[in-house]
C-alpha cells in the first residue's frame, strides 16, 4: 500500500491551498464550479450538485518529453509501441503567473479578470502552429500504436504542414514515406533535412542511403554506407545494403567481398541471414561459382521456399 498525503487549507472564501506529495496547488470557485492550479497544470471542474455528474478539463503545463530511443539513436523503434513518444506542450511561464495571481486574488474584484485572462491565453497559445503540430503528432502516434496507418499518415502530414522543422514529425513521416508509401523521393528529402539537424545520427544516414538505393542511385548509397561500416548498431544492415548496391552496379567481386562479412554463417534463419545468403548466392552465380551459389541458395530455400524469387533457381538447388 502506497503512502498518500493530502491537506487542504482555507485561505479565504472560496480559495484553498492544497498540499500533497506531488506539490502545492491553489483552487478557487463556488459550489459546482472550481478552477485549480497544481504541479500537473490547470484543472477546471464543473458539476451538477446532488447528481454525481461532473465535467473535468485539464491543461497540463509540462515541458517534459517522454523518453524514447528514436530518432536520436541508431535504432529503428518505428513499430515498437513500447517506445512511441508523446510530446508535451511547454506553456510560457507568464501564463502560470496570471493564473496563480488570479486564483490568489479571487476574493477581491481584480482576481477573476486576471484568472480569465490567464485561461484565455492558454486557449490562445493552443492556436499556435507549433502547438497544433504537437497535438496532431500525438494523435498520429495513437493511430500508429493501433495500426491505423492511413490515419496516422494523414495526421503526420498535417502536423508537418504546421511545423516542417520538428525533428520528431519529420522522423515518423520519413519512416512512413519509406515503409508504407514507397515514396522514396520524400523519404530522401526528409532524411536530408534530418541530417541537417543532427548530422551525426547514423540511423538518418542509413535511411538516406536506403532511399538512394531504392531510387537506383547506387553510387551515392555506397558512399554513405562505406562511412557507416564501423558502426556496430547497424553493421549487418549496412553490410547487406552495401553488398546489394555493388551487385546492382555489376561489381560482383566487391559485392562478394562485402557480403562474405555479413551474417551468412548464422544458424538461425533470421531476415538478415536470409537476405545476405540470397544475394551472396546470386553474386556467386554471376561469378560462375555454381557450387557456392548452390550452397547459399539451398540454405535460403530450405528455410523458405517462397523467399523472393528463389523458385527461379530451383533447378540449381534440387
């Protein structure tokens, strides 16, 4: 059982000072209608006495962002619901000042106008483009968590129009452009913008290289991927994409050299191993080494007979 503490002190008619473990707050009002300010923000409560029915509206005045790995790490947490972010609005301190001053001076005639002015400024602040973008972004994240991707894309696009410089919005819109819309031109543009904001982010560089690859700009992809080879977090992905890029350019000896460093000796048939061995098999075929090609393609076929176009090489395998 957790320890709880709460004490309410009457300051004057209708005004109370509320003490709890979370902090100090002030509330004021009449029977059926109260406004309070505390550590979590502004809380407005309207009720119908004797019915048990009430309406509560909260405006949280917090500037804290939820902790999550993407987009500031080399890991892609795009589809991991445990790491999805929630952005919170940072209201100006002067709004706090007017609301608290209004609550404290409510017994005298100037209190109510000051309080109303503070609440008016909260609603006015919500009309700013940056705040609208945050609200749309949070709605999009909820849709993403529920796998409602078309709605999430629409909300992210609207959020981006309100604030095209927000890193979180750009990150999720970039991932949607690449993974769901196959809009590689847009994912390329967004990853370039993200790298301007965070030029050392290896995941942004990898996304840019992936977009170049999808747009058949293999030389540009290779240049970026070679810079990323020493990064341990994305090492397997980088090696496979680099090998594929050399393969697409017809540089089969280089593709062979790179793909041999990939996860081809792994026993468990995970996606990285399957892709590495598949392209290594195709590379060996191009180089005329049918024996090694058979070894790699057989390993893929034995784990998934429908992998890519593995059926086209069935005559070599069986």
